[in-house]
C-alpha cells in the first residue's frame, strides 16, 4: 500500500445530539426504546422535543463520534457526512474540526435541517435515541471524495447509512473506492433494529466487502439469526477478516481467522450514559488497527475509549484518550 | 398588594451558552477575561468560535438562568427576552419552558441570530464569558407585557440590558410598570465591566427604583467607587430596601435598613465552573423574598443554589433545588 494521509476516514450520518436526563416514567409514557435508536419524522421530533426536559446540545453521529475519539488518541482522521447550512450544522462542523478531524463535506442548501437525535438518558444510563435524519440522509455519491478514500488506511462506514437510499448509495460508493485503492473497509452494524431493517444487505456486504466488522452481541446474533453466540461468532469468523464484538460489561471478543482475543471491560466507577459506547470502542480499535497493532492491543484501546465515554453525558471524549492509553500502558504504534 | 400569578418575572438577554474547557494558555492567547463578560461583535464571535475546542450548547442568559433556578425551587416564574426565529432560539425557548418558566416573547424575524455566549472554562473554574448579543439586544418596549409585570410579585432585571439602547428602554419600561402596580423591582449589577460602563445610570436607578439589589463585592465597590467594602455596604444600605452582596467562598452579606444577615457559602467538593453562580444566588434569594421569607432564609436559599451550579459545567441546575433546600432544612414559604 502507498502511504496514507489519514488513518481512518469515517462516513456517517452527521447529527447533533439533544441530551436530557429523564425518569423511567418518561421512557414508558413516550414509548421510547432503551439501548436502541428509533428513526422519527419531523412531526414526531417536534412533539417529542416539546415533551423533553431542559437539554444540552452536543455534536454526535455514530461515525463522527468514532472519529472524534480517533483524533483524541492522536491518530489522523477525516469524515464525510451531511449537515444543512444552519446553526446546528455549524456547531457540528466546528466541533468535529476542533476535535482535530478533517471535515469538508459541503452543507446542504435549501433542504431539511441538520439532523437531530433526541437522547433520553434514564437513571440506569441505558439511553433511548430518537433520530430525525434531516439533511444527513441526503448525503449522496457526489459527497464521497475518491481521493480522500484513497488517502485513508481504513474507510469506516456506519450501518445507519442504509436507512435512506441516497446515503446507502454513498456508502456503497465509498466501499468501492476503498477496495479499488486496496484500502481496508470497516463497518459497524450500528443497532439491532438497523440490522433487522437491512439484514440481507448487511450479510452480503460483510461477506463480500468488509474487512473489519463491529457489532455488539445482540446485533451479531440478529445478523446470523441465531440465539447461540458461539455459532454467530463462527459464522462471522468465516466471512470477515476481523470481527470485534462488544458485550457491555463483559468486554469484547475479537476474532480473525484462527486468532481470537478477549478483552475485559474497563472498570467504571459509575455508568452515567451509555451513548457512544460502541462508537468509542470502534475509535480505539481502529486507531490500533490502522497502525498495524495486534488484536489484543486494538481491543484494549477500544475498551479504554468506551470506558471513558460511559462515565459522562454525551458521546464525545472529555479527556485525552492518548493520555488514558499511556496511563494504561497501551502503546499506539506510530503512523 | 393583589394576588400575583408569578413570584418572579425575569427580564434579560436571551442567550445560548457555548461552553468548553480550555487550558490557561487559551485564556492568554485569546486575551479573554476571567470572572467577567466581554461583549464581542459577530466577526470576533466567528474567529473566537473557530479557535474554540469542541463545545456543548446549553441555554443561558443571566436572568433566564435565575428563572430556571426559581422554577427548580418550585416557585412560579415568567421571563421576557428576545431570541431570533432560528435553531438556537428554539433551543432557548424549549429549555426555559421545559424548566417550568412561562415564556412567550415573540422571536425576532429577519434580524441578527440568537445571542451566543462563548464561555471558556479554565482549570481553576473561573470562566471567561464572551457574548455576541445578536437578537437579544433588540428586545424593545413593545416586548414588555404590562399585565405580566402586574401579575408578578417581583420584576427582576439584569444590568446587562443597559448595554444596548433598545434593551435599556425595555428595562426602564418594565421598572415603571412594576412601580405603577406597586410591585417590587430587583436588579443585578451583572458584571464589574457592566458597572463601569453604566455606573451613573445604575446609581440613579438603585437610588430611585430598586427594591432589591444583587451585586458581588467587586461590583458594589465599583458602583460606589470605593476600595472599602464596609463603606460601599453603608452606601447601598442607605439607598435600597434590600441589598444582597455575594463574596464567593466567603458567602453572602445581606443588608436591609438596620438589619443584616451573613450567610456562609455552601461547601462544594470541587468547583468545576463558576458560570451562573451569581444568577443562581439571585434565584434562591428571590424565591424566598417573593414569598416573604426573612433575610437569612433568602440568603440560605441563595447559597444552596449557587453551590449546586458551580459543581458542574453550565448555569442551569441539574438537580431539584427544592429537594436541596428540603435536605438542608430550609423551608420555602407557600405562595
């Protein structure tokens, strides 16, 4: 492979999170789904927001969260995703660039507003996400910069992109560019409902185009339609180069051909908000992977980042992940 | 006095805070002022925001923060302040209403954007605020609903309103309506630079129209142009019905005619961000004052609220202040 300018290029839905702490009754009353992401239309977004407690706005988006984490580890990241030309779009772009991620996708003019995700965080920290996709779903193939894909060691795609046709075409285009340039393709399954919505497409994709697959236990089981975790693991082992499966407080299992690594979760004093746990695991893992680290090092970087993110509200790191890795004695290979 | 619908009506600049943790070098490099608020124009707002680290957006505005606190104590609050018809304006309105505050000021159409305050929080927690006033300064006399002033026991005005002519006229109008209806007028001096900008006007106002004055030690000394705190206290005692003076970790001194109460600060494990300390002291104090509580009870409610706000990022309470008051054994009189 020729040299790259970026370790990881993320492609995803560009979203600003609207976060609020709620009680259990709020989850029930508004029929929200914990540990999951529901797509909502503008009308539902308006009525749910009206019912929302006082909130804070923090830039989000699954792959964008991962890229912010990758930059916090000191790795080189870029991002493609669509905001509108509005205040929340400006906030999203600012926060990503300020985190050290290259981001130049042209904002959407004259269409829907920047995407928002209304996130209700109940006392048990298992967040319920409700996304109005807005401008983010209107990213299209023209937004995928082929030179940028060529210049990136890994192109990282989020499964959520499959939820709208334009974004899905952009997703496929990015994967094609990466393969043509002999770069690696990583995919996160994103969410169990997302897997259920797109199982067949994901199966094809994993088998034919994905080098590194991220999933949690429930998503992996759903992908292979089995209740048997070991059976699902055997299936994915046969179909991808690397699969990294997260299991909440049980840590992560990583399989690659005949190799396997199991990494315990980082102990966390108090789990405040699980938003972004998977995104940040991927951030750590991909930081190591893009630099050629072994499976266990990749996994350890993943759990370090996930442990940081669940200890506070929001899905962007609040301290330097490079410092946390250094403190934990995990070395990140040079670019 | 006839019965009122609201304990406190706040009138102030409607602002969304953009908060980020920074290092000391950031404060120096960008010539920011700790413990103070600087007014910045749109150009400076744009360049400073570009230099800002990843941030979070939380509704702010001095009097609006106070009203959110008043509602959190379970008291009845209303607010007048101007946002634009844009996303951050929607966020501001949502958060205030969701906090339980009545808020119906018509958004500004076709003018500048909703006001933003770029707040840099250094490791010592002494925030540097930088405000682009935008739409907030274009509140005018027509926005002051006379019936609302009449319906409120106390009308609470922030000194920051004096920074622009339109808002200043609205301020004066609100004070006139309150006096005509035999209601109480409270004023916060807001900021030492604000006092320096408007010392003569504030002196006139305090002497002729203000029942309850809020100031910190530096602001009070500046108002009376003396380095002697006791002399400043003697001056304000002669000129207002009640003056509540905050002194950071030394707590608060409240004077009213011959009466005086001194209240120690609430012990706080770690001071994270001093944004809103004065606003929330006023929230507690006014909650008590509007209900006819004694000076010491008012002061104790003030330090309870201030202690909560400085223990986290942002200037809106994160837990129920009514619960904190109950735990501290401070009873809030019924409406």
